[in-house]
């Protein structure tokens, strides 16, 4: 009973569920409203037209806005819609209802379910016929009364809620919006470095480590990042099972053995952003709030380095969100992409007592067991750190 009195938001993917020919666009809001009322939903309702709205005729958007439909410009197709749904959840605590109207089959399995949110689809399968029938069956009762224009938001720029249809079209043709679009376009072809703290975000026992790289690749693809990317699994690697490291290395994940996680990782981040050409993107899988402070992210952005987070970092939940990313999202991978052994092991870097780099998993293990890794001086005087750089080829 609770759910019927709760707030409901309908996410209408206007690109995959366009208004059918011969249907008045004003019917959409009215039909959805009536449908939900018939199901007993009586709480506040928002209908949000999501998608690349710059591709939708102005006249149609104006009409939708005048019937109370919120306009949400989102780039990046399905991932943009998913992000919009996540952002809505952050602003609207449970209990709440969400309904998706989209024929994009990749969206539903990737919706992050949270307790208290009742998520449903309008139709299990898309068909123009069903959608048209839904809009036309009782259209005789529709009086076509216009409301005041609904609010709008541009997820490309900032997700702030703004009023007035005219302001929406002005925003889409503004310099600020164009600059943001250019910035994102430039960033997406730049190289990306994925920094992964493998001690804080380990591979769960029921996940094949060879899936990590393809999943991250898919994530970057979804965001439109098409440049080259490197993944470095960093941490105290002697605490990570050998078979996990071997599997990761075989798929092209670089290994970086360090002794003190947070300090060294932070240094790595600063070094990398300082040494690489801009623009560049850093995808961080490091669940420390203090590292990913808005100030750090803002400073890096000013320097031309875009920092993105795989999931929101609030320490108590980061491990479960990482598990969810690996276990739930792997279901959406194409079979041939699930494991991506490259036939050649990736590079490794040991900086526990020194800076030694090499290639191949076996040489890494031999190095850890060798006197090169733990020289006698270090065993006798553990505080002594040898600072010599070797290269093993
Ligand atoms: Zn914008
Ligand atoms: Zn070493």
C-alpha cells in the first residue's frame, strides 16, 4: 500500500520510444498519469523525457514541456539515462517508484536496485503498435489542457533544475553548454589511466579476475571514452592470491607492488597527472574520501586531467559497490568479452624497497622471492629503503 502513496518518477527515453506518427505529443503525459492512477498510484508524479534532446524538434519539446513533462538533456545514451535515474534517487529518498519507458535492453539489467525503490517498466517489450495503442485508446477523453512549462535540466553541464522552456533552448545554444560539450569530446579521445587499489577493492572469490579488464573497458565505452587505457592494480600485492594476480596480468592489467597503500597511491596519482600529456582521464577505484575530495578533483580538472570515479566513494559502501560492479555487470558482457587473455603478461613495478620494473608474471614472482627484492641490508635494518632503479627485461 505504501508504494502507491509514494512519489513516482517516469523516465521516458524519448529517442527509443518516440511519439508515434499521428499521435499528439500532449497525450503522453496524460496517458501515463491515467495509467498509473488506474494502478492505484496516487503520490506525486514526475514524467521526465530523457535523451539527447538536441536531436528532438523544438516544437515537440515545447509541447511536452507545456504539458508538465520535465526535459532532461543527457548525452551518452543508455548510461546517461542510468546516471539520471541514480541522480534522481539521491534527491528523492525511499520509498519511491520509478518507471522506465525505453526499448534499450541494456538499461534494465544495469539499474542499481536499492531498497525502498519500486522499479518497473511500462511494457516488457517495445512495439510501436503497443505504444500507439497505449496513447490512443482513450484519447477521446483528453481535453488537451496545457499547464505551465515544466522544469528542465542539462546533465551534460550540471544537473541543476531550472524553470522555463525558453531558458532551456537558450541554454542549449549557449557558449557555456557548447564549451562543456567540447571539453567532454576532447576528454573522451584522450588516454585514461585506471588506478585500482586491489587491497581495498579485491576481486571477490566468486568472480573470474579475467573479467575485471573487460568490465572496465565496457564502462569506459559506455561513457564514450575511446582513447587508449591502462589499468594498474596497486597495493601490497603479497596479500593478494597468486592466481588472481596471474589472471589479471594475463589480461593486460599492470601490477604495482607498494608497501603503504594510501600515501603511495596518492603520490602515484599526482605523479601520473603531472607527467602525462593533457587532456587525460584518471579513473579511480580508490575508496578514500580524503583523496577524492572535490578540491583535488577540481584542481586536477583545472590542470586538464579529468578524474572520474567508478562509484560514489563513501568508505562503508565502496567494497559492496565494487562487488556489485563486478558480479552484476558481468552479466551484460558479450560471452567472448568475458575473459580477455592477451597471450602476453602485462608489466609490473615493485616499489616496496626500491623501484624495479619488469614484464611477465613469473619474473614478478621470482623478483619477490629474490635477494634483489629484500636485500640483506633491509632484512637487518628494516627502516633502510634502498633507492635504486633497475629494469628487468
Ligand atoms: Zn548544458
Ligand atoms: Zn621489489
